[in-house]
């Protein structure tokens, strides 16, 4: 009987189940969008609705099996990936009692309280874990302790969402280090829970499940889940990882010194190192890679994908209608228009994300500036191109940070996820960074990385390196134009001045920051 694998991907905006065959060809996918409710009682509070989202998760599993038209018992391995930073708390009986999404920002006071314990508290935790309080779980756990003490006292376990999916499938609580490291409670060097951090931050002991590396067999599908889905109770369920780390596995960025740019709602520039390489300036996030013996220097640009969606929906109704008639993507029409706009977008600058400063992370109020009122020049295409260039300029700043840290940057990077579908954007990124940009055939690579982990746990492959060497292929390669790169280097310096001025206005009060970390 032919064998199949399933990858479950719980992203910020949706959950999907994907079935692959033994050659890692995608057979079927089922997806549900989901939203995360705000709690109006608390500023910045965004929860994760476990009951509703469990039903959506189960429905995607059932639907993808139906779409694939296969015997569900032919699925021999399953793994999971998810958005990072969000987590679930469980009680002694294994019931989920509280969960929070990755975009939650309720714990500002707790950040101030932690810094009041010791002036260098955040720096000490960063040097051990590679994480600051900006995105980690520590402040939010303390928020639960302070505001929901009955939940905190009842909690006996914590997992990330990819581990929650493993729990749904097997009934076994576990954690893996790539997403677990984003909590700030995992020691980057040992890739295990750090008791010193937990104790120093005033968190209780005893709720930290065992950590298994990605691709480790946790168990098999439970009887209950088998009855609900038709899956075999012999189907092996293995640890996966955070969505970014699984994306890097799926595009083959698993060697020391390699780099990948994942262009989705957020843009993550990932640079692989053979040691944590944690710098005392606390500017770069350091995560465990899904591959043992590798870590990632992570630089994040906020909202490029979400900003493009906003621009499309707010200003491009004509393109949306025309694209619907032609059966194409509205972005294809916008890209064609923007191709005619020169480098630098006729001098128009926009600011939608600042260069990363992990300890003091904030972004100024968004803006477009330095434009005139001649509609033949300053039009939709010009503003659209400035958005494309803004994301690339932020990434150039992140490239410079890697160069400053390690002394070099690879001459070629892999560019994947939604943004890599745009030929224009790929070329802008190549020209701006001055490096070759390779686009893999499988651009939505997160599920593929999880499928590799499912195969590893099911002993269908010996290691992740083998899967990458045999099944990751590249579709397009973009080479940088040297003159364009020199132009973008000058534009970058001007863009920095605009961004810094906008930040000063946001800090002073007349403008509102687009985003800032809790406690900043």
C-alpha cells in the first residue's frame, strides 16, 4: 500500500492540513481561516479560542483526507508546525485552561515589574536564552499569575501551538526546542528548560514538559482521534517546529552560514550559525533551529504582507475587479504597473517597519512622504512600489546587522513564502541586498518542512539533510544589478533618516507607534 504523510500548519491567520506522498509531492490541502478574539477588559489582550480552533483543526484533517481520496490508514506519519510565541496552559487532567495568541501584548506592566527586580534582568535572560521580553512567554505567564491567579494555580503544563496539535493527536504533552526557545525559558546552549530563568522570574516549577528535538517520535494517534478521523492508531506522530524554522527546513536552509528570507505577513531574515552567538547588545533574536547543532540569528520586519493586503483592499478595487474577470491575482496587475516606476519610486519614501532592535523594539507611525501632486508620477503604482522597496530596505538594514555580528553575509539567499511569488519583488530584494536570490519550487515551504519531520519520525528518511538534498529544488534565480544596488545603498541612508525622524515624532507623542513591545 502506498504511504502518505500529513503536515498540520497552525498559522496566525489560518490552520491547514496537507497530505504529501512518499516523494513529498503535495496531494491535497484543507484550510480554515481563524481569528483570535480580543479581550476588551485588558489593553492589548488577544486570546486563542481553544474550543473553536480545535473544531477547525479537526475539520481540516477530515476534509483533507476526503479531498485526497485515500484510505486514511495509509497515512503513516504526522507532524505539526505553528505560529511562534503563542502558548497553551493545561491543568492536571490535561484540559486546556488558558491560551494566548502570538500577537498578544497585554503584559506591559509585568515587563516593568521584571525590570524593577534587577536593572540587568532582561540582558541576563537574553544572554542565556537569546530572547528578550518583547515576544517571550515570561511576562504573559506573570500576567496570568497577577490577573488570573486561579488559572495560574491550576496550570500544570505549558506548550506551544505545534505541541498542542501533537497533544490533540496523541494525548501526550511535549515540547520541541525551535518554537520552545521563543518562550525565553529555554537555555539556548542546552536547548532545554532553564531552571535559573524560571526561578529568577518568579515562575513556579513543575509545568514544563519534556523537550524532544524536531522529527522525534512522540507517540501514535490516540483511539479517540482515530475514531474521529479514520486515521490508524499505528500512525506515528512526531515533533515538528516553529513555522519559520520549518520553513527554513522546507527550503533547504539547514547549513551553517546559509540564509533564508521568509516573506509572509512578517518578514524574517534567518542566518544559521553553529553556536548561539548571542551578542551583548541584545539587538538580534537568537532561536534554536529545528536542525540539531544549529541556531538562527533572526531579524524581523513587521507587517510587509499585511501592509500589502491593506493597500490592495483600501485602494485597488479596480485591480481586484479586473483580476477577478481575468482569473489572476490582483497583485499581478499591481506588479506590472510598478515595473514602470523607476528605482526609488520617484523619491517617495514610506515607513512601515524600523530596523530591528530586540531590546528596545518599536516601529514609528506608518507614513508615505516626499511626494508631489502630479498624478502622472505620484500615483498608485508609485506608492505600491515604495511599499515593495520599504520591505527590502528594512531587510538591507538587517543584512548589515548580520555582517556587523559575524563579519560576512552569504552571496546567495533563499527567498520563500508569499512575497516570493512576485518577480518584481524578488528582483528588488536582490538589487537592494546585492546578493543572488533563489526561489524554491515549493514556496509555501512550512508544511513541507513539517512533512520532512513526519517522515523522520516514521523512519522513512535517515535525517533532514537527506530530505533536503533529494527533494528541495529551485525554480528561479535572480542576480543583483550592481548599479541598482549602489543606488539602493544611497536610498537606504535617506530612508533611515526618514524612519528616525518619524520615530522621534512617534516617541514625542503627536503620532502613534505602529507597534511597540510591552514595557517599551
